[in-house]
C-alpha cells in the first residue's frame, strides 16, 4: 500500500538544476530502507518556482522542499518518511515573509495564494508521462462529453459563451475563430497548435507541454470535432526537447488507448496529431510563417487574406490556436462557460499565465485571474524588488509589447487595459525593471532582437528596424540630436503601418512606449549626454574622489592599467584607457570611486 | 477507448493516487496522525500506519488524511494515533495494533463514534 507520494519537478528548470539526480537518490534511498512499496516517487511538470529548483513535494503532508540536493535525501527519508518529522531546514521559506515563517503547504505561500491555476492546473500535480494520472484528474472526460453528448455547434457556442480569447498574443475570440473555421465547407480541414513561443524569456507554453501534454491533445481533439477537422499539427521548437519528448509519449499513449485514431469513444469521429519541429525563429510563431514552415518551406509570412481558415497548411483550411488557449478548453467544457466567464474582467475572461522575470524576488511562472493589477503581481506574488530598489517599469509582450511605468502600477492586467496604455498582453512575458535599468537600453535590447529575427521579406522591417537600432545606438553613445529623436519616432510609425507581418508592425512598440513614458530619459542622453541609470557605458565615467586613501588596490586590480598614483596619495583614472569594467569601484574599501 | 464507462473505470482505479495528493476541501478533513518516532516504530507503529492507509483506501473514505508525526511523548503507550476531526476534536488512541485499527476506522471514521476502550483516558 502506497502511503506517501513524493513529487519531484521534471520541468526544464529543475532538470537543469539536477532533479533527475534527486529522483535517483530517492529511489536508491527508499530501496535501501525497503520502502519502495510504501512510497511512490512521481516526476511532474513545472511548479512555477524554477529559480528555487529542484522542487520536491511530499504528500499527504504537502511539505514543499526547495533547492533539493541528492545529499539531503538520506536525511529527508529517515526523518520525514520514516519518522514523520518534516525536515524544516530544507523547506521552502517564503521569501516574502519578513518573519521568516516557514510554510508547510504550497497554497499558503504568498507566491501561490493569489494565483488561480486553470491552464497550469496539472503542472506539478501529475506525472505527464502517465496517461492514467491525467485520466485520474478528469482527463479526456471533456472529449468524451463532447463526442457523446454535444453537437459541434453546441461546442462552439460553449466556447463563445466562455469569452475565451487567444493567448498567443492578439487576443482574438476563440469561439468566433472556431465558428469561422466550421463554416468552411471543405471536406478536409486541419487544426494546428502554435507552440513556437519565441518571446525571449517566456516559457509558459513549454511548461504546459512538459507538465500536462494530454490536455493539449484533448483540446485539439475537441477543436477538431467542433470545426470538422481530421488531423492536427503541433508546431514546436526543437529547442524544447523535454516538451517534444513528453508530447510524443502522450500522443503514443493516447493512440494506444484509442483516444487518438479511428472512431474515438465509439463514435464516427477520427483524429490524429503530428508533431512538426521548428528551428527556433521568432517569425515562425506568426501563423502564416508557421504554416509555410510546416509545409517544409522557408518560414516567411505571407499576406492575409487568404486567412488560414480558408487556405492554411498545404492550402487546406486550418484553425490555429496557441498552447495556453487550448489548455483552457477541457476545463471550459467540463465546468461550463459560466464558470470560466466568472473569472476575469468584462472583456477578458479567465486567467493568464505569465513568466515573471527580471528584478523581482520570486521569478517563475504565475497564473492569475485577468484583471489582477500589476501591483499585486509584483508586490504580493512576486515578493517585490530585491535589494530595496525602487520599481521603475515592467515590460509585457516582449519585443512586440511595451512598458508599464511605475505610475501605472495599478493597471489591471487584461487585453484592453494594456492596449490602452500602449503595451500589450502578448504571450505572457513579464519583465520587471528597477531604477538601475536604462529605458533606452531596454528598447535597444528588444530592437537588437527584432533586427536579428526579421525574416527580411519586406523592406520596412528588414531595413527599417536596422535604422531604428542605429538611432538607439547613437542615443546611447551620446551622439544623437533632438532632430534624431523626432526622426526616430516618425520612422516607428512608418514601419508600423507598412510592414507585412506582425513582427515588423509591432517591432517599434518598445521604442514608442519608452518614448511615451520616459522621454526625459531619452533627452538626458541626447542633451545632457548622461545616462541617468548609469547603464550606457559611453556616457559615464569612473572617477576617484577625495575619499581615496592611496591604498593602491584599484591600480593593481585594473585590467588595463588605467589607474595611476603614488602610495598614500589620491589616485586618478585615465579616461582614455578606462574600459569601464567597474572592477575598481567594486573593490575599493573606502567607497572612493564613483560612477557618473 | 470505446465508451465513457471505460474511461471512468481507469479513473476509479487511479482514485487512491489522487486522494493522496491533497484533499479538495481542506476544511472538511479528518486527520489520522500516527506517531512514528523511534519508540513508536519499535512498538509497531509501521503496521498500524499501513493498516490505516489500507483500510481508508479500501473503503474509499474521502476527506481522511493519514499522516505521520514524530514522538507524541508517552513512549510506553506507543503506538499512539491521534484522530482530529474537522472541528478540531482530538481523540488519542494508545497501544494500537492492526486489529484495533480496523475497529477505529469502522466506528470512528465511518460512523463517527469514538472507540472509548482504546483511548488514552482508559489506558492503564
Ligand atoms: C512575430 C510573431 C510571433 C508570434 N509568435 C507566436 C508564438 O510564439 N506563439 C503563439 O501562439 N502565437 C504567436 N504569434 C501569434 C500567432 O500569429 C497567432 O495569432 C496565434 O498563434 C493564434 O492563436 P490564439 O488565437 O490562440 O492566440 C506570433 C505573431 C507574430 C506576429
Ligand atoms: S515584417 Fe519583418 S518579419 Fe514580417 S515579413 Fe516583413 S521582414 Fe519578414
Ligand atoms: S573601471 Fe575598470 S578599466 Fe576603468 S579604471 Fe576602473 S578597473 Fe580600470
Ligand atoms: S521547472 Fe521545476 S519549478 Fe519550474
């Protein structure tokens, strides 16, 4: 009889911090104590606290261990598993709790309390490589219900009523998309799942595929039934090897159980899914480029119309949704459209997953009801900004999105509120910045990305983004004029209006939104030749003040010999030689070196 | 998969697993806590724990959580088991063995009747 389940995270984050070794150590230690028939070790998907991995949780107590190393396992087994004493010192200490209170249970922690898990509901709960566990948590019930009790039109109505909108970026109403696809009279149709996830720093879709791959298979089957498709494609980047493997395992298991294939649940419905690997180009997440890539051609966008719902993969009408969009579907069918619509705001229903990163205490994956404010995400769930620094801005929507300044921290996170302030929901990257971040530098970072990722098919994007980047470089080097700022802005609008696909059309957004909220910072670079955050190297200098005691430490540490001065006398830095590495400042015991 | 019944059969088979990983409604849980320190183990706490788990699973009792704890403090009365109801009433059973477990499960957990003869109040 099994009395304990030990769940160990097998997501990408924890795998790279060594969770497989933890699993091995557990199995060995349990066998040594002859406990293998009483305690079951289960590998799961991501818990969302990847930075604290490897994560391990012991049931039925629900004790949550973080940063688990194989060396801790003998103690945990002998104390916790055998004697029933939770090993407190290895538990996850809620970093936001000033009193240092330890939490035994996951749902008590500040990180999880305000979250609401719908798309991620099985991540960190089930073994994604075991279809029976998915079934145990209501898996494939929704598909069974749809096939045996509902007409395609009823399914589409249910999704419409739920208010679900696409999680891939644009927020198109999913029910409407299904409806349009179902109206096409073609005998052969496809459904497609966009798992390209090219936004730098985002890993929501990867986590869903790693932690709950059957949910995607089930949802695509439901979509296929609703729109009348016979085949599905999942386009996933080859850089996600764990997700690809788990999805393939899941597809094989579903086929074995007859949940994919002919006459599913004894009905006339037949459906199959194929995985297609992408090489990891950002533009291939754009749906027309994605479909071109699936066909085996170079992944370049094409003009719409014709829309994929008329002419998709291999010219067959195709209905495409994002991974997270799909992950919501089975729950909506089982719990009803009203349940889903009860979460969120007027026009943005349900929840959204974000990959929280940057200058924030709790980095990781969070799922929140739409309408949660940025403040709640940053201060409550994220635990605030580390090192007592001040919050400056948050970037959503990655290279296509914009920033939200500190003055708008109470903005509710939903499609329309974000669009109104010049940012966008995007796929769910959320990067937090503090006072040490230079906003011009941030814009430059995203432009470097889009210049690299532009496919080159259309001129406004291929040449225009390059020019934008050159302006930004000029600004950060202190060589720009106020005229350049105006020209930069004008070019932004030109590219937005004339690029062929979403990549080019949204590429200027990081510039436009930083210009809107941080114009004074641009002006400081241009007019005063200063970088207020002290980031842009060309605009700052290291200087030694009168606090210098002449200890010679900095002169010895400087890698380029830029510091001179006699012992016990004030030293000086030669600006012509200095490469601005900062070593001298970090090393000075008298804080005599400043950056300005 | 030819029918929903087939799917539900698999689900039923897996139900034990699901239950171990947390109960839906934390507030309606009865906890069975078995003392598993060295003294408890020496006195035979392990078979007691296993018997509880077996009985609870076989009877499909929802909202019962069997856990372990360290030394409860009265070593000569081990194995000791505490049953804590959702309202917080605590019953301490002492000198437990597998047969007594069956009776506690049947009377206390199923029929909500404390088995007085095994409680600490009646220990000699
Ligand atoms: C440059 C670019 C990159 C995109 N990358 C992705 C992506 O990685 N994943 C995704 O689901 N959608 C991405 N999209 C949006 C897709 O074109 C499409 O709108 C989406 O997959 C539709 O699914 P949804 O309605 O479920 O959101 C991207 C769009 C553009 C213009
Ligand atoms: S906008 Fe950029 S990515 Fe899109 S088609 Fe034009 S060149 Fe290619
Ligand atoms: S910043 Fe680096 S290069 Fe410049 S003076 Fe200091 S140690 Fe030398
Ligand atoms: S990968 Fe383990 S918590 Fe995210």
